């Protein structure tokens, strides 16, 4: 496991950037993903509106790459069906990650935590399970992109995420790039896209996007201060908590 370097200096990150991403005109994403310094890797996918592109791009290089799907228990049925379709079509090495049932029974007995405290709901259903699943993984791969909104406008292609490195292979892609890739490789779209869902998360906290709204406006629409689910941490964002069977 890679650790956050003392003093905030990160020679490994700087070296990877220099070798593969010296500037926007020279981006060798395939070379970065193949770099052995990344260590053991896993791809994390929500099987949302644009997920098929990242899954296809990465598994063309690493067919056996573990694909982690966080099954929160609150997904749209269409998302679960889309997951199964893509898993079969792309022959994914799918690993389903779930929250701890005992924790949910204690903290969300009525299934309404998303309405009372959406941040805590995401923490219990997404952040903690992913943290457990990433134990032993040095680098994880995310599908975030700069064009998705102001909070992602300066998204780097590679960054620190707690004790891990994180690669965002599609960080610099545009909507047009994605549309062209979907067409070129005959990839199926998420069935909710045609119903106006531009960004797709858990069913209770996702609605279609209206004309003129930002792509992620349909996520946590009743909570304007919430823009992310919490699985994307900062460089010192490790969680410390007690888990069953551990001190």
C-alpha cells in the first residue's frame, strides 16, 4: 500500500506525471496505466450513464482488471440490469461490494437515512465498503471527467486519494469524445439516459436533468451543498473507524 509522503512532497506522483502527462498535448494514458509503479489496480464503476466507455477502454488493456461495483441496495433496477449486460458483453471481472448489513440495521433501520442525512448514507453505503474493498490495492481507476461540472473542472489525470493513487483516464474527454466512442464500439447506453438522466446514482437521490441544467444537477437535487458521494477523498482523506473483529 502506498502512503502519503511526509511533508506533502510526492516524488512518485510527480515522476508519473512527468513521464506520461507532461502537458495536455502529450498524454500517454495507456502508458500510465501500464506503468508498474502503479502497483495492484482496480477499476471502480457505478455502471452509470457513461460507464461503458471507461470499462471498454481499460479492459482492452487489462481484460482481467477487477471491476468493483458498490451495490448500495438503493440502485435503480435499470442500473443493475445494465451492470449485468455490460458484465456479459465485456466479460468483466466483476466484484460486487456491499455495505455491512449490521451497520445498516443499526444506522438506517427504516431505509430513510438518505432523506435525513445523505452524507452519512453515502458514507455507510459507499465510502466504507469501498475502503474495505480497496485494501491491498495501490491504485484505483475512476471515470470522472472535467466537463461534468465546476467541482471537477481542474480534475487531474492522476492524483492521491487517501493512501492510494487514483487514475482518471477520461479526465480530459468531452461529451463529443464519449459519444463518438459509444458509436465506434457499438456500446449500449444506460436505459435511463433516454429518460433524461444525465448522471445516475442511487434511485432515492437521483432525478432527470431539466433543460439548461448542469449534467449532475439531478444528483441530490434537494441538497444543493452536496455534490459528491464521498468516495473521492483528498490526499490525506483516510478514514479511521472500528470494524467488526478489528481493534
